[in-house]
């Protein structure tokens, strides 16, 4: 299998005219590498082994991810810098290039309570990136610490909308609604609206801010699916004001509104949430 993956990587590098510098992530059907192009510019190569994909829609989903990101030019969304290349005929792999980001994703940046200014920056920038997607009628659906990057500059970028749903197109995912336990929304279990909406991404953004503030997600997953789903259905959580009594009441109110169990009671989309956070600056 390793030789097979090596052959796919070689074919992808040849097709995209890049050379591998080092691996970033290797596991399952997806491999991510730092590569260099003929001009010496470092990029990220994403390689999907379709032969290992359990989802028959993996190729179409990859096409949509690349199509979406190529259509967005926003400072808070990762940039795709190539078209998707299919390897083989019929395709047995897919590959594309993205900008190389410094820093680390939020899995490596959380754990201690951030101050109010940091929370506003996180909330407003992630909401801005989501708003750029919502402007294209696209819902991320799987926002979690692993797909938000904190750059060395202190700025944030939204990444990996691989399970994104275009509201004007048919879905390409299988097995129900995608999502990361601890960062799902009531809509993921078909409460209230029955399906994720832009307001679902608003909930997920607020969950990240809550996590940065407290060290835990508002509706954490504790290993019991049924118990988690019951709490998620009502978005049951410790009020942020109780967990962080030092935070400004205006900031707490924004987060709590965005975490409301009913989508209609939240901010309607990322742009509206961004405006609310920026009003605190």
C-alpha cells in the first residue's frame, strides 16, 4: 500500500509540477505535503486516495471543495492555488494545491482562557470567513478546532470545507449530516430546522469562542452518544457568564445568542455575526 501511495504522490507531483519537501499529515485516504513549485514557492499539496475512500462521492466532494475555495478570495479563508487534478483514468486519486499557512490549527492553541480582545478577534475573523462562504450559498457544516488556523500574525483562517453543503445543489455526502462531536449543532440531529443552515455555522463559530474562553466546548462530547445528542438537542450548556464572570456582558450576550438552540434566534449568517463582534472593538 505504501508503494501504491508513493506512486500516487509521484503522479500528483508530476501533474502539478511540484516537488515534495516534507509530509504534513498522512492517514486514511488523505495525505497532505509541503511542496515547492518551479519558482521556489512553497505550497500545500492535498492528495486523496479514492481507492481507500469509503464514500463513493469523495471525488465529487473534492471537486466541490476546490471549486468553492477557488471562488473565494478572502483573508480569513485558505486559498486554493490550482485546479483539482484527477490521477488516472478512471480517476483513482485527486490532488490540488493550497497556500502554505504558518502557525497551527486551534487544537494546539486552546486550553487556557483567552482574554476578551482575543475572543473578539477569533469570533469576528472566523465569522468573516464563514460569511464569505455564505455569500456563495455554501454552509461549512463541520467547523471545529482542527479546521481553523491561527497564524503567527494572530489572524485566523477557515480551512477544509470538505463537507460543505451548497444550498442550491444536491448533497454529495452519505451517512447523515457530517460534523465533529462537541461542535455539532441541534440541526445536525434534525432538531428545529431539520438541516444545517448558515445559522448552524454561526453556532459552531460561537462554540469555538466558548471553547477559547473556557477550555471546553459548550456541549462537550463525553463518550455517550445518546447522552450527547440529548444535550445537543437543547444546546444545554453552562452559561458563559457563569464560566467567565470577568468577560464583558456585551461579548457574553453575542456568544449566548449565537449558541441558541433555535436557528431563528441566532444571527442569520457569518456576516451578521461578524458585525456583532466588530461592534465591540
